[in-house]
C-alpha cells in the first residue's frame, strides 16, 4: 500500500532484533515507519519478516553499533525517511556469553556511538531511550570516575583507567551499563536545548534468549535466587519492558529526561536494603 506523499511519516528506530527489540518495535511502531537494526543479517531478516507479516511498515538495516560509521549511516538513513519521533537502543551483549572486549565494544562504546550519531540528526520531539541494565546500579565508582565515563569523548572511553581495569566480563558489563546511565544524564542538556529527550531504562532479568543463556551459565542459580529473594519470584516479560519504554518514548513523559527508569521487579531495592552482607 502506498504512503501518502503529502504527510511526513513518523519514524521509529529500534536497534537489536532480539526479544526486547521486537517487543518494543511492536509496542511503539504501529502506524509509523519502523526501522529495525541489528548486527546479524539472519536475526534482522527473521525480525523484519515477523513484523511485516503483522502489518508493520518495517525496514531492516544491518548495523554494527561498535562501528561509528555504521551507526552514522543508520542515523542519517532514518532521519531522511521522515520525522524521527523515537529511537530505542536495545542492541547489546551479555556478560555470561561475551568476552571483555565484546562487552566494551558493544555495550560501552556502542551505546556512546548511538547517542552521538543521533544527536547529529536530532529534531524537536525526538525521544532516545537506551536500554542499560539494573547491573549499572551495582557499580562502585568514585565521582571522578563517573564524570569521566559521562563526559569523555567516545574515542577516549577505552583508554580511561577505570575501563582498562575491567578484567572480566561481569566487571566490564557493570561498568558499561553504569556508563550508559551517566552518559545519558550528561547528554540531556544538549538534547533539551533542541527540544528532544534522552533517557535510559534499566531492566532486571527479562525473559529473553539472552537471559535464558545467562540462567544456564555458572552464575545462573545466583541470578534466579535473587528473583525469589526480592519477592518477585519470576523473570519480567518483554511486554512489561516494552510498556516502560513506550512511556519514555511517548507524550506522557515530556518532562522526563536525563534519568534512568528501573524495571527490575524490586531487585535493586532488595540488594540495597535487604541482601545479606557476607
């Protein structure tokens, strides 16, 4: 069906064609020009086919968020397609299945690339939501370290002493997710001055293929035990996360920017106030 040439289409961009990305695309992409981006051609084809069969006007773009040029191409292609109204960055790797190098390249630098690239094409009314993690709230950093993570040029992030000190995947993941949160906070001023918003959402354990792989890993029993200990007793669903993202991306949150929304079933609160201290 042809689109009306006299109406500028609203454009939604979702990075990451996994469970989170598809659920979010379905929640906010209806009636809009939807772009789905992923590193994997196979995952992208699977996701776009499912969305297309459900009636979404979806285009898939292969994108490697660890490569700034690739993210720039995504930003400019989507900005040229209509009026950008929402960008949701879900692409990432897991501490249980990725190396330190992969975590830093994708979760740390990749998110910074997305913030930087879309700031170049930002328009009034645009909302960028970056999926961080509850793990970012575990970070134990000094004020100076957080300031460096928040404001260092993206090309210098990997050379920061606090980043070089990450020696295992979990340390790197916690650091990267905290960096996501504080870089969004620091970016909020520039976006605000252009009538746009930027936030993070920090999920706990959401039922995706990645989470199931973590549950089967060496740290899986600890992760599942925390779900019981905090009282929630289950993983979150991708639909529940999509609802939180829809709030941050939509008109009901016009006065919300530069902040983080925890969607974790109360795990972070339990860790802070109830977790037994060894």
